[in-house]
């Protein structure tokens, strides 16, 4: 990995993150057929936090010396992550895996817009137009006003907005913030949140299969946490972000094989529009950066 450029390292981390998160979603959805949702979140959180703490400690990387300027940002990122878990898992357990993932495919567009609004990055009319068209694609996936529409599609859309906030906050971390510590804090916070919300549910006794599903989801969520932090801190965001779309491929395949699900035609068209506009946005961002560099180079001659 060290021989790869920062951009290629970021791309690999993004692919691994999307694979891990999608496999985690699959096992949660399987367990949710018998176990209440927030019981799953709590139990998964316990095992995830324990495994992370042990792993990081043995690797000598468990340290909580977070710079003062970053403490509020870490807390805000943790809030975004916990809220995302609630919004997305509520959607995931009530709609097809591929549909929920397709809505999250709009995330790169939201990140681009968020970077312009909150980080001061310049976004021209072409990229703004692509964002608008991409949002129309999201509406084809959500399909408001149709018989297939329900509140859970909006919950998935809310999750995409929350992940946007999480990623933008992560981009503001200083290099001194330990990535593994952030992962441990995040896992522990989600566990606590799941425990609180699970008190409003009736717990059930786990079967061996349920326990295996929850344990498997714990393994994959660890990968998702770690890689999602690392990918936002290495390489260029406009280079690595397109690789988020690998999550949609994973979701389509796993949704069909594991659950026998397949999005309807409108949802597939919407997903294609979101992917196309997202890729155009990234291409345009790189083109603009190239133009700026050319102007700067010309000014020095």
C-alpha cells in the first residue's frame, strides 16, 4: 500500500469501506428478521467496541490525546455517525438494500455542495447543474407520490445528508487526531445510543444464527469505520469520492442473491442518473483545478 500514491491509497480505502459497510448492512438486515433493530445495534456495538479496543491497544495505537481544537469536531462527527445509524438502519430494514444504497449514492453530490457552502470551495454552474439533475435522480429512486413511496425512503435520504456532515467534519481534523481513537469513540457512542433506544423495544433471545449475523456485522462495521476515516484524510476528495459507487454494485448483487430483491425500472434509472452526474461533478472539479494550476503556472513565467 505504501508504494501507491496518496490518491490510489484513498481509492483503495474507499472501495474497502464501501464493501465493509454493505456487508454489514446485509448481516444487520438478515438479523432484523427476528431481532429488534436497536437490540442489534446495542449488541453489535458492544462486540465492535470491545474488538476495536483490544485490536488498537495491542497495536499500540490506543491514545486519547485529541488536540483541544479538534475535540468539538470529533464530538460533532460522532453525533453525525450515531444519527446516521438510526436513519439508515430504519430505512434499511424496511426497504430493499439496493434502493437504500442507491439513495446514498447521491452522497458525492451532497459533499460537493456541502464543501461549497461550509468549506468555502468554489462550485461553478456546471457542477451546480449536475447536483440539481442528480437530485432529480434521487427523486426517481424515492418516487414520491407513487404507491411504492414510504417514509423510509426519506429516512435513507436523511442518512445521506448526515453522512455528508460527517465527512465534511472529518476533513477539518488536524493530522494529530488518531484515526483509530475516533473509530473507538464512534463505536462506543453508537453502542450507547443503541442501548438507550433498545429500552423501548421488547428484547428477544438470540438463536445461534442471530448471534452469528450480529458478530459478522461487527467485523465488517469495524472495517467500515476505520476505512471511512482513513479515506477522508488521504488523497484528493474529488479523486476518491467516485469509488463510493462501488457500494451500489455490492448492494445490487447482495440484494439479489441474499434477499431476492431488485429495484424497479424508475429506481434503476434514477441510480444511473445519480452516478452519471456524480462522475461528471468529479471530472469537472479536476478540470477546474487543472485550469487554476495552468493559470498559476502561466503567471510565474
